[in-house]
């Protein structure tokens, strides 16, 4: 992965994590935490969408996939915190 690719992944991860935190009405995890949530969410979103046979393409598609995965991830984390 090039430096440019890494920077894009970090930016998309941060945006996806931040947006998911807003949607899930949380306090967020700070910039680094939001990046981690977004990146892990991107993997989770890619897996879940592949299971359902859905694919998004391009930069906005990548952001949408990461966002959806981050929302699911935050939902799971909050459910585990309550238990």
C-alpha cells in the first residue's frame, strides 16, 4: 500500500467512524478511536454486504460500506456493554 492509499484509508475510516458515532448518538471514541471503528467497520461492512450480494463502488461506495459496518460495530459494542 502506498502512502497515498494509507492516508485515504485513514481519512475514510475517520469519516465513517465519526458519522457512525453521530448516527448512533454516542460520545464517540476520539479521533484515533473513530479511525479504528471506521477501519474495522469497513472490513465488517464489506463482509456483511458480500454475504447479501451487495457491492458499492468508488470512493463514496467505500465510505458508505465503512459507515454501515461502523454502525453495526457500534451497535454490537453497545449491546455487549449493556450485558
